[in-house]
C-alpha cells in the first residue's frame, strides 16, 4: 500500500542519520525498530492511523494518543521524549506562527478558563500539593518535597513584595486560594483574590470560612478588567495568569494593574514566556495541541515583550528571576503524581481527559528542561515619589524569612 510505503521511506530516512528508541507495530504484524533497544512501543491498529505519522508532528501524535487511535507502551516522560525526537528528525524549518488576532472577550476568556480549571477540584488534587498550588514551585534544596517547595514559592513571592500587616493585597487569578490565605494568615495583609473559575471560587470561599478569615480575606468571581480603577491595592500578584491575557491585550492588562496599584505600590508578575523572541507559538505542533486540548486561546509573550509593555504602562521593573528549572521539576512531579493516581483520575475525569493531562504535563516538563519555554517572576513598582521608593538597595530582603528557617534547621 502506498501509505505504508511512505512510512518505510520515512523510517529509512530517519534511521540513516540517528537512532530513536522507538518500535512501531502495524496492524498487519509488521514491525519497525528505529533503535536496537526501543524504550517506547507504538501499536498502530489501522491503516488510517498511519496518517498521524506521515509526516509526524507533536499535534498529530498528541491527537492520535488522546483519541486512542494508537496504543503506546512506555513511561509518559519517555513517550514524550521519543515523540519529540521523531518529530525533530523530520521537521521542516517553518516560520513561527503568531497569535495577534486571537479575540479575548470577557465571554471567551471565561469559557477558556472554565474549560481548563473546572474539570473538578478532585482531579487537580490528584497531582497538586495539599494547598492546591497550580504554578511553579520553588526548590531551595534537591530533597525538597513538592509541598515544601510550594510553600517556599508563596513566601518567595510575598517576601519580594515586602507584604506587611494591614496592607491591601490583590491576587489576580487566585487559583485555589493558597496565596491570599497565606498573605492574610502569615503576613497580616487584607487579601483579595479574583478568579473566573466557579470551582476555584467556591473552594476558596469555603476555606476562608473554615479558617475564620472573613474580613481579612475575600474572593470574587470577577474578570480583572472589571475591577475599579481606584488604586486601592498596596501590593498585587499575578501568578500564572498573563498566559491567558493574549498578546494584543498586554497593554490593557498591565495598564489595569498600574491603575489598581497605589502610588509606590509593588506588583509581581509570575508567568510563562516563550523562548521565541518574536513571541511565536511553541513549535513542532506542540502549541496547536495545547491550544486545542488544554489552554484555549493561551498565548505566550517573550520576556522582552512583557518588559516593554510593563514599562509602557508606567511600571518600573526592578527585578527579574527565571524559574525555568524549577518548573521543569514541578511539572515532572505533577506528571508522576497523576500517573500514580491513574485509576482514580480516569474514574473522575474520563480516560481521554487523563491522557490529555498526562501527555501535557510530561510535555511541559520536557519543554521547560529544554528551554522551549521559560517562566519569570518580574517585580515592578508604580514609582511616583523617588524619595519614598519602597525597595531596599539589594535583594537580601527577599530571603529574610527563608534565611531564618535555614539557620534554625542547622
């Protein structure tokens, strides 16, 4: 058959130049080994399923995996590594795709958030830490647990912001509430969180009641664009939120943050960026898969674009820190935790959703570790009075609580 012949030609071309630890098993019993000791076996049960491989990209292979058009054996991390090797071996040099025309209306953004976050709280609890922190952890030591690293991340953010008792604190895209709860309980702030996810909103409301934080901690089901422009917050954090904003809306987003900040207030933006300097889509088909199955309408700017738009909005950037290696480890731990809860996750969200998330988390771990994407914490100030500039001369203040914990443990 012609399509089978095309597969043979493709495999000969690949194996002439490199070895990929992959075995392909066709419906008719034929096998193709792309290395002497394959670590991943792909069963292709029908002739029509060959179209996902000629030529392959990460979107096509991801679709085949998620929709059960192929059966794959191997660890999820090895499956993604081998898939990336296969795709890279035949990938053509294509110009980056851009997102500048994606519409980010209130309704569309709400629907995208609901699609991603409102799977079920139970599903997310199967791979997140006990505080349900769904963003990059901060590992200070090699043996830090995910729970420890996530609490360190919360403190790292609040220390950078120099959050003080009584200060008004806003978390844009507050997730399941860990940051605002910590801001209120440990730092004495008056904390407000906003989210577009109904599941998250109800969860945080329940936690506030359970922990007796009414009056000191509030959560709202609200779009950031609908907050009043009255500069009422001393400190603002946005953690894993601006990936949903859209490249065209970055001026609106950072402009809104500036209008919400009090004079000489501080903001910390913690978000994923692309390594492509032109802010193009993640390559090899990965971006298409994520947009289709995981984060509808998500767009990643390059760091340079984010800094430009922050400056244009009136925010003076004072500190930039890459947490790329931390996120590679975080995503790997999430993927392993989800895999360890396979049966429960499938019962909760269905096998298709489970497949989407296992390959997505493993893919993110690979993407961060191989520098396809990065994540930065960017600290900025709405500087209006140089005499009252709020930050010390050095970064030492960021580690004041963590240093005490270090010394106490020695």
